[in-house]
C-alpha cells in the first residue's frame, strides 16, 4: 500500500483503476467472443465515469434498477437504458419516464397483467421510445412470470398499445457455491421457452436478456441476445469465495485504520474503523465472514457493527499494529458505492482523482 | 395509511412525529426518574431537528460515532459532544477536533496506551475543551480495555497532558433475547471496577457513561452518570422482536409498493420495491426475517435483494394487491437514515415537511 494513502481520512473507498480495467476487458472479451451484447448493470458502481470505461470496452447500452438511476445516467449522456425491474407505473413515474425517453431509448420490466394495465393507463402513446421487457422467473423465485405465460402477457401489453421488446430474467440462484452452471442452464431453458411463447403469439426478432456475474461465463453462444453482469467490474469477497475472482483481482477496497487491538482471551483480534455503514452487512451463508482483508488472506471479519469490523487472526499471524491501515474487500460490492459520496481512484498505487457517486441513493 | 401518501414516490422513509415524541418522552422520563443524564446517540437518525427534540425533552449533550458526525452537529449548534469511539488521532484528525472544540465541549474515546500517545502527539495543549473517556470492555468483546487497567491507562494519558473525564462502555451483548438484564449487570460491574481503578489512581468526580437501548431500563439509579441510548427514538424490528417496542410504537417505516405477486407453488409472496439499499441488510440470528410489515404482523420478509423485499404470507391472510403500498419496519433502524438524503415527516397521518439527513455518510 502506497504511503501516499496516509493522507486520506479513513474509512474511504478506493478504486484500483488498473484492476478495474482488467476486470472489464476480461469479461467483455469473453462475452463478445460468443457474439453476446454486454449491457452492464451500473447499479454496482452508480458512477458515469466507470460506465464510460465499460462503453469504451464494447458495452452496448446500460442496465439500471430504478427510474432515478436512469435519470442520472441519461443526464450524463447514456442513450440506451434498460430498467431491469418490474416497475409499477404511477402518474408520477410516467412523467419521469417520458422525460428520460426524450433523451434515451428506454426499456423497463413488467411481470403482470396489472402492471401492464397501470403502465398503459399512464404511459401509452405518450412515450415513443419506451418499450417493455417481460420478466421471467428462471428459478430464483423473486419476481417474474412462468415462461409459458409470456405470450399471453405480451399480447395483453400489445392490445393496450405498449411495445414489447423481449424477455429477461435474473438467475440470482447462481449465487451459491457450485450453482452457477445449473442456474445458467435453468436460465437459458426458461428464456428459450419464453421466446417460443412469444413466437407463438406472433413476435419476431425477440430480444433475450439474461445474466448475473456468476452465471454469464456458463452461458453458451446463441442462448441470449445480451447479458447484464454488474459485480464483475470490481469483484468482491462473495465472488472470491465463489471462486470467480482472486483476492488481488478485486478492484474496490475500503481503506481503514486499526483502532483497537486485543490478544486477551481466546480471540486475537483488531478492530477496524470500517463497519456496516460503509461495507454493507450482507452475509450469505456460504461466505466465511463479513468481508476479507487484502493484506491478510487468513484473517476473517467475525463481526460487524456500524463503525467497527472485528477482525480475528489465526495464531500464526502477527496482529497488525494500532494505527496501521488495511484494505477491506466487502462481501457485496454493490452496497458500498451507495454508502459514500465519492470514491478515490488509485492509479499505479498513487492516489488520483475523486469520482462522485452520481446515482447514490436513487432508490426510486 | 393516509391517501395523501399516494403522492410520494416509493420507496421513501417516513417518520411518524407523534410516535417519535412518545418514544422520546417515555425513555427520558424513565431515565430522569433515576437521576441519570440522557446523552442520546444521534448516529441513529443523524438529523439535527430530531436531536433538538431530544434536547427539548431533557437530553444533555449528544453522542456521535465519528468526527464527521461531530462536525455536522457542532455546525448545527450542539455544544457538548461525546465521540464514543476509540479514535486513532492523526494530524488531520487533530486539526478537525480542534476546529470542533472552538465551538463545543468535546470528549472522545481511547482504549490503548498507543492511542493515547497518538492523541497526545497531535492534540495536547492545543485543544483546551477536549478530554478523553477510557473505554472499558463490559462483555461485548469489541473495543475497550479490562476494567482493572483503566487507572494505568488514565495515568498514562495524564502524564502526556491529556484530560481524562471518565470511563464508558457499550454493552452490545444486550442485543439478544433475554440478555438485557445480564448485560446491564455486567456493564455496571465493569464500570464500577473501572471507576475504582481510576479512584485508586487519584481521580475524583469520575464521569461514568453507559448504555444501549435494550439495557438502559435495567440500569438502576446510582450506577452511572449518563446513558447513551440511540434506537429508542424510532424503535425497529429488532426491538419489537426483543420485546422492547410494540409494532405500532415504531416511528420510522419505509413506504413501499407491491410490484410483483405470486400464489404459485408452495410460497405465497409479494415483492416490495424496498431492498437492502434502503432497509439495510442486518439480520441477527434471533429475528424472524429482514424486517416486518406494519400492516401485516403475520407476514415475514424471507429474502432481501438490493431493490426487492420478498414478503411471504401465511395461508389465511389475503395477499395485498399489486400497486398497493405497505410500510416496512426495518430490522436495524440506524442503517436507514444513512441510506437516504431526507426523511418525510408524517404528522397526524398527513405528509409534512422533509428533513435532510445532515450527517448521512459521515463515516470518518
């Protein structure tokens, strides 16, 4: 870690520029080689500067989760935006979508006849460059319809004047050890059945959108039109423990200070000044703690409070000194930029510019 | 729920003004009756308007977790601030503390000889109205020294020119069913031993600070000088499931919309548009899900993604309609104001003013 970082107040989010570029290039090359469009999910970073790097590396369009994120990225010149979420369109939401559609091609998700009726009531005819994507449940059991029901849902949308562009799914059940292949198989079968259902209802040129960072590399050529990975740009401790990234490939860390230290009793531990208010507190059952430490692969974050990470060390590793600085790799990186106003860019080990998290907090 | 709320975009944080005032009054009356000073922890809300209500209800001084929070509250006229955290004082931190001390009496935590040396190197003699509080571990095993070691730590501080005001602890192990009484007992024994250690080292008029929302009401008169509860101002699902609040006493909720609905298979569920990016994802082992639903006490949040809450309903409860709005009670309320720029105040069921979360994101 470069001494230049001693001038930063901790905790602070660092983005390693070189590692990030490598992560982007590697993923895009692999997906482009299969003839798949990469439409990255920018909820992971919420930073226009990073979305531009993804575009420069071949991404076509972006994915967002909310109308608020779409507004911010449209303001920054992104003109092809998929809101991959089953929006419930109110009069207020329709006004906002129309304003975005004056600057960008917009697609958003629906997964019910009621959702289509609400969208049509407020949106139809007014927004020329807005279309809907039908969400399919491919096994994650969150939102989405059964694949066989897509044709009738799409016909209902068309009869109400909505343009249906295609189908999408999120195979979130890929986030468990050894599940990526099986989730990717279920994903492509669900999408294929959904596409057949649409074809039977008269659609041609159906756009098929899938993907999660763990599953995309298990998706063969020809199965989808586009993939929407998000986490790959940084990586995180979940991806490390799932085997998709090495520790030193992770591009986002939280620089933190050792503020307390104890060798009493049966637990050798230090306390870092990074807690759940900067790391997030996601902790799926398959991970070994609340994050990892870049400098100490054998240490584990056994507990997390709002401003304390309790880091436990094995007997054969010396405890770091009080006042020393460590870089924490968060479990789920998508939560972290959303907790800060800006990130500090590190180039070749030196502190560079600060990038505002332009879409931070845009939850709705 | 008032129809006026239909005009709000979801998800949005609502603060019920009447319930909040009741929560503040009830806690302050009970603690004042024991002759204890209430120094509320404002990290829970980070909103100066709420800290003023606490002051109007008898609070003396405030507690914060970071220098950044202290800066914001000093800017808003609060002149007695305890940073209840073992700060590691760098040159930059010392400059910031001195600036605060020009406007406010400041105390901060230390728990090591090294921490005292760092503070003395950068701070001593420059800051007249800054003093330190020695942190004691009372059984939570996070930061803090052994009670018997307080006298020697305090003497080291004095010999380096630092003013030692007293001792503090956080009995965080009170956050488990049935643990509040035992944690409160351990807290007062640890603080009493620490105070004796200080008295033996020559101190008189030692200030003794304790408290967590679950444990404060188990703390008898005479055991402490002040208590630092935070969560009590709102309550949350953790407090409900620990038995410290009723569902309808909780003053902060997240208004959200039903965006997806499924009665397929063996799980009857709806998806709400509030996820971990507004609710936080704390989920201790003793709670029944990722939050509760004010309108449906029998429903449970079985899963949480960034923008989806998966709410499962028992067979005998009708699923809410698509597009309807529900109020989510978060598990751990301290994470929620930190995720939004402002909260919407509700008075007598009607939407009122918006209060900015002035200290949001002030992690360091």
